[in-house]
C-alpha cells in the first residue's frame, strides 16, 4: 500500500512538473511581430558619423571593433582606423596587396591580426605599419576553413572546419572545432563543437554565421549559430534558461564547446538571422529577443526598428565575445537628415548599442 502511494505521489509530482514546464514555455510563445523597437533591448545608442577617408566616402562598415579611443572596421576591402568620434586616422591595409576577410584586435600590443587571402595572416600596428606576415600551418590537413575569429585573454580563438586523415584507414573526417592559437599562430588546443540538446532536431552544426561567445557567469566558451526555424526559439530559450549551467557543464566534461541557437546579451537572450534580400515592405530574416525577468519575448521580422534615430530596420552585430555591446551601420537618406553637416554625402554612420542590464 505504501509503495503504491509513493508511486502515485511520484507520478503526480512528475505530471505537475511537466505541466509547469509547458506553462513556462507557452508564456514565451508569441507570434512573429511585424515590428519591434530597438529601445526594447537597448539602453543607449551612440551615433558616430564617419568622415571621408582620403577624400573618399565610406559607404559601408562591417566587423566594427573598439579599443579605447579607436574605432576599426572593414569597408570595401580596406581595414580602417578611425577615432570614436568618427575622425579618419589611417587605412591599415592596402587593397592592392590583400583583401581583409576578418581580423582581431590585440589591445595589449596595440596590434591588428588580419586574415587575408587564403592562409595569409598579416600583423599591423595601429598606424598601419606592417610588422609581420605569416601563413597558417596546415598541420598536414588537406582542408581547413576558418569561419570566424576572436581575441580573448591574449589568445586567438577561431571557429573552424578541419579535415583529419586516419593514418590506418586513409579515411578523411571533417570536424567543426574551436581552435586556440597563441599570438604566433602556434596551435595550442582544439575542442569539438557539439549541438546543445534541445530535445528536437536543430541542425545547429550547420553553423550559419557562427559567433564565439564567453558566458558572463561561468567564463565558458559557447558558439552561437542562429536558428533556421525561429518558431522554436521561445521554447528553446525557456529550456536553456532552466538548464544553462547544466548544459555548459555537460559540454565542459566532454571537452567540447556547445552550439546554441540563442545567446545571452546583457539581461536578454538574443538571436537574429540577417537576409539582405528583404526590404521595408517585405522584410526577410528575423530578430528574436527574450527577457526572462519580465517573461517577455518577441520575434521581429527583418530586424528591430531604430526608434533612437529613426534610420529603419537594423542588423545588430556583436563587437566582442562578451556580447554586451552591439553595433549597426546605416547610410543614405536615413542618416543624411541626422547629420547634414557632420556626415558628408554618401558616408556611413556607425551606431554603438549598449544593451539594457537591469
């Protein structure tokens, strides 16, 4: 009798726990919205109108990074250095010599490590002086593809696809990894990526625009790859909110780095997929955010609306591995009216976004 009662009590607790979890998830499930205000998640946005560079207008800016009073970005195959006020300082790279695909900022040495054509890596100081040029060591691998790079704790971290040949069978396997290098590109460590268990097929290891994140509470590495199906993001986020530390610990014990469809940004969970084929009337892609403290979430078609400067929909890009600061760049008529004198015709304005913390 006692055993039957205990079993019945256990089943009741299990049912209530399951229903409670379903209720928690359903509270996040919202229909995609046609618009969402940037001020929902941003506490402050600073506008930086960019001056001409050698008399040439800057019509775009990507991979924006800051170090103290310096602003770096890539535009039309050139890596530039500006001040935080938008004043042109110098062009770091020469488009006749190389095409900068990606780069990292070493704030201690005040150097820029730039990845150019194929396996060529260039080292510049902040004044554009070429200090060194190296090639990535392939370690005998027939295939390597670097998807993104970051600088953290005096090391270069990259998300890569690497092939390995079994010496016994000759079989070639491709692994997706986070690889750690020292400043001289000596390979120190490689950790395999693993999709976080969301209880459903997620295709996270397809790695769409993957970005490296450092969890603010534990310091553990996470790879963020936006979901191709944003309809699952509310329930995925609710699951991660409840099991975040457990999932990080499981991956850590296995020596791997978890891939997640949504990343922590300030007090929010944030995910976005940019699609340049969309426009204001027919937006493509999405931005999803969730605020656990207020139990709110929203999926916005095409991206958040800039209600700070009224420049239209924005595509937020992280500025470092902490994902507390984001940026976006706008040009054309939307910014001309904001800075009729300070932003010459055709120039881009970079906007630095600080996420709400409380």
